[in-house]
């Protein structure tokens, strides 16, 4: 049976009959899609956890808990502590260290504390933002990759048509259908990636704002303590 | 716990496995949606063939013949009846010749005449009586004869009927024996021919349905192709044996035949023999 004439347009059949470049493109896109969805879910869980932890910490902190007790608890479980807890821990640790050393001016202590908090803040933010660039790349590039596969597939289909005396739609239709699958895959990978990228950057921005506000407020509290001391 | 341990070495457990399973789930769901949600199969509705049969190509039943000869004996039996009237004129005929002899002598003649008259009257009476008797006898005889004849005729008729019936039966039996074979053969032939014709029509319809006629086609040109088939009906090769003169149309027909693979073949082996391994195919656009 002449495969060009077969009307069997099952998805698997189309994919298996595609030309090698188109198949490579499809494999690439499936991989990108799988990876981007994996990151989407990882980020989703991580951001949910970060928001919950931040809510809980702010509630505890502004609820008037003892700072020393909080510091002890947080440093005992640093690995599982939330972002804001780590900032608090780093700042408080630095503050205590500097305060114990003699001859330290208040502004010097505060500068050191701020630097320690800022460093932790940057590191935590970096952790939150990890893999987001991958989502952005998949979202912006995979449609083009899919389009490349489609263009290639259509090219092959039309090349095959040139050797036939009489051109009919039935001769190019399977080739175009298989080529268009590449575009569909590109879009399938890109759309969720773009949506989740936008959403996650927004969520991370809000978290970053909260952490920066906390850093300022905590600095004020520590500064009052240096005065008091 | 080392208080100097830098925050950069801190880890945080990430649900990687859960995320991976979810990602795979999303793709599986999407694949299922594609496979079952979208009808990727281009299913052309199979042409529905309807054969209108008045009746089966019937062979005249051998039993029907014998009863027909039966009515024939009746005309044969009827003719014996007409001969019955002739005996009447024969009985009256001897009377007239007597009269001329009595007129020669006067006296004698008168007496004789009287006597003769009386005689004659007597004779007449006697004769009448005799005649009457004879007639009655004749009538009786006639009746008896008629009855006999009738009986004979009926007997004959019955015999004839029986004979015919026997002959018919014998013939029927013989015929039945021969005819059974012949009939079976011819019926089978007819059936095979019917099946073949039916499948030729089906194949033509299928090919015609798949033919994309070139737009510049005029008239109703004929293309002859030699189609080589596998026993399953799949088309192995198509070869144009007689071109229509329009290569585009030839091409279209060849493609249509290839596209119609597998061709609908009869299940019957004898009928199939007309199609496999080679089928000479004649195609007309209309």
C-alpha cells in the first residue's frame, strides 16, 4: 500500500511517519514541555510553601513573641525554615555577634546586620526565582521551534508533491497534518510556561516586597535595641 | 550544629517526585484528549450497497410438469360418442322397397292390398313394435354401450392418467436426478454469477467513490486496468492496459483503485476466483 495515499491519520501514525527533523523537533518539544511542567509544579509547591511560611512567621513575629526564643527555634531548624525566617535568623545572628564585640558603634552594628540580612534575602530570592528563566525560555522559544518543524514538514510534503504528475490535496494533506502537530506541540509547551512564568514572577515580587518591608522594620527594632543597650 | 554554616549550604526539601508525577499526568491527560477527543480517523462512510432482487433466479421445479398432460386424454375420449346416431337410419331403411310390389294385380291386389294392408299394418305394428323393441333394445344397448364406452373411456383415461403419471413420475425422477445435478450446478453458477456481479458493482462503486475526476475531463472515457490482488483484497499493483487518452484521468483511476484497497471480495471461493489474483477492471467516470 502506498503510504502517501493512506488516509490513516491516527496521531501515532502521523508522528511515526514524520521526517527525521520533524521528529527531532517533536521530541525536543515533548522534552521541553515535560521539563517545564515539572518546574511549574515544583515552583507551585515552593511558592505555596513560601507564602504559608511567610504568613506564619509574620503572624508569630508581630504577635509579640520573644525574639531570642524565635531565634533559637529557627536556628535549630534552619533547613526547613521559611525565607523570612532565614532573613530574621541571619540578621539576628549578625546583630548578636556584633553586639558582643566591644567598641562597636550603633551604625556599624546596624550596617553589618543589614548586610547580613540583604545577603540572605538575595540568596532566598535567587532560590525562589530559580528555573523561572527556563519557563520564560520555553514560553518564548518553543513556538518557534514548533514552527520550524512545521515549515520543514510542509517543505518535505511539497517536495514529494513535485514528483507527482497530478497534484491532489490528498497527497500533501498527511504531510501538512504531521507538520502541524509540531506547531501544536510547541504551543502546548509554550502556553502553560508563559502563563506560569507571569504568575510566578508576580508572586515572587510580592514575596520580595514583603521581605524587604520586614527587613526595614526588623532593622528599626534592632536599632532601638542598640540604643537601649 | 555549626553556627558558622553559611546559609548558601542550606537546603530545602522540594517535592520533585510529586511534581514529576503531576507533569506526566498532565501530558497523559493531554495525549488522551488528543487521541479520543479529536477524531483523527478520517472515516469515509462505507458505501451502502443495496441489491434489489425480484426473486432468486429460479429453476422451474421438476414436479410441476407431469400434471399438465393429464387434461389431454379427455378430447381423446369424447370422439367415441358421435358414432352412436348412425344405427338409427340403418334400421328404417329396409321398409320402402316393399311397397312397389303390391300394386300389380287389382283384385288380388285389393284383397291382397287389404291383406297386405292388414299385413302391412300388422307388419307395421309388428315392425313398429319390433322397431320399438329394437329401438328400446338399441337404446338399452346404446346405453349399455355408452356406459361401457364411458367406463372404457374412463378406464382408458385412468390408465392414461396413470401412465402419464407414471411416465411423469419416472421422467420427473430421471429429470430430478439429472436436474438435481444440473440445477445444483446452474444454481451455483447463478449464485456465483450473482455474487460476482454484486461484488463487481461494489468494487466499481468504491472505486468510483474514491475517484477524483480531473476537471478537464470530457465525455465518458473508458479506462481498462489490470489489478493484481492479494487474496485479502488488498491491491498489489495496478496497471493501465487501455488508456482513456487522458493521462490525468488514468492516474486518477489508478489512484482511486489503490485508495480503495482492500477491495470488497466475495467470501465464496469460486466467486473469488474471478477477482484473484488478477482482475481486469473497466472504469467509466459516469
